């Protein structure tokens, strides 16, 4: 059995959705008609990653053994390192890797978590990740968004303050006011997290972090610009609240630098960090350094499911899995997509990821990428 071809395409979930918001997918086909599905990092619609697959990765994969997924990833990462190595390249390799793991599961008639050594649990709690809470949304609107997500019975809530990252600290009073309002709404014991999305200076981050400590938030995500690794570590060391980072880190070396700076909770993303193979390596790294691995993942449904399989197989799963704001991406275009029941995602025992595209449903939204 050999890899015969790679299928690459985007999905535009609604007619008015801009190209930068499209999802990016791959299917890896073998010469006996089998296939695996994968999701590519969707930054700017994933077009850069899909282009790399078409022009640089797919030609190197034709004729390869699909079970050699780790060898394939390392060989391609190093041979194409001049294209990155961070960002579009690792996102492209992630999509291929997830598809190869899905294919492997189908070949052995086992869910991926079984191939990873078994699941500590197949019923996984989630935290509701709520974006858009910056200047464009009033306090009442923030509270209504939180109330709506609470209906799904999440184990925790994370409020995200998306911003353009070119102005720092300007919205601190607004952010603090909203953080206080959410705490008052959910009560003093409900787990909360706060994602600054790189919005503060070092001093501004410490100022906000002190308030979050008083409000008993669980963690403070990416308080400063992600490329200021030492500053991230400085904030982490000066606060008692857990400071997390890593969703914009694409290499093992980058994660080591965060850990050495003082970050004690790392958040690599499975569709940015080399797929299942990459995230497994991140888990080993975290365990070796005694830090928490709480993987970032906001791109259902294939990336979301791949993340759940890896999380299920981890002994030290200290926090719930991330589930982004529900949209058409969470269910349309997939056959029997998993949705939470009573606050839990239930992993099935179906082979591979346990999900397939509904090609009929996707036919009007699909945009092939062939060059």
C-alpha cells in the first residue's frame, strides 16, 4: 500500500465569509482506495499551507508508505525548513499527519486513541472558549454570550479579548470591568480563564494579572506579544495566577524557550504543531519539564477531534479541552459530528478519527486548491 494522491481544498462556511476565514482540509489517498482526512492550520484561510502541500509536500509523498508518518514528517520538515520553519510549513505538515493517523486507524480498525496506547477516559469535559469580548462588545453583550454558552454545561469558561495587537494596554479598564462582571455572573467557584491575545505590555499584563488573581481566574493566556518570550516568562514569574502561552509556537525548541523563561502551562495547537505526532512530542516535553499541557484548538471539527484523541490518551490532563464558539464549522459538512452531551464530548470506538466529510453537503461550499 502506497500514497497515491493528496486532495487539498478549502471550505467557505457562509456566502459572505471572507477568504481569510475559510477552513483548510486534506485527504490522503492510497493506491487501494483508502483515505484519511486532515485539517490544516487555517491562518488566512490556510492557503499558504495548502499551496506548500500542492507544490512541495505532495510530490514527495507519492509512493511513500502511509504508516511511516513520523519519518515523513521529520524528513519533510528538515528538507523544507527554508520555507519556514514556523507557521505555514508546520501547519501543512499537521494536516498531512492527522490524515495519516486517521488512515492508520482505519487500516487497523481502531480509534486513534487506541493506537496511542489507550484512553484514560473517552468522556472529555470541555471549556467554552468565547471570543469577541473587546471594545466592540458591551458588558451586557459579553454576559449574554457567556450565558448562552453555559447552556452547554462547560466545565469552565474562557473569555477572549481579540485585538489587532498594534496598540497595547488601551483597553485595560474595559477588560477588567468585563472580567469582574463575568465572575459575578457565574459565581465565585466556577472555573474561569482570561485570554489577552497578546494585548498588553509587561507592566500592563502584571496589572491585569493582579486583578485576575483577586477574581480567582484559573489562568491568564498570552498576556504579552508571543515573540517576547522573556517578557512572557517575567509576567509568569511575577504573578501567582498561571500564565499560559504557546498557541503561536510551532517548534519544540520554541516551547523549550517558553518553559525556560518561566511559563508553566504550554498551549501548542495540534493543527499548527505537526498534528498528532507533533502534539504527542509536546506532551512528552511537558511531562519531562513538569509543566501543564493544555492544548489550544479552535478549529472544529477534524482538528478538534484529533485534539480530543490525544488528550484522551494523556495521564496528566489537568484542564478541560477547548471548544470554540459554535458555528456551522462544528457540524455542517460532516457525517455524524460529535457534539457535547451533558458537558462531555464522547469519543466513539469508530476507526481513525471517527468522522468523515459529507461531500454532498460540502459541494456548494468547497473550493479546490490545485495550484
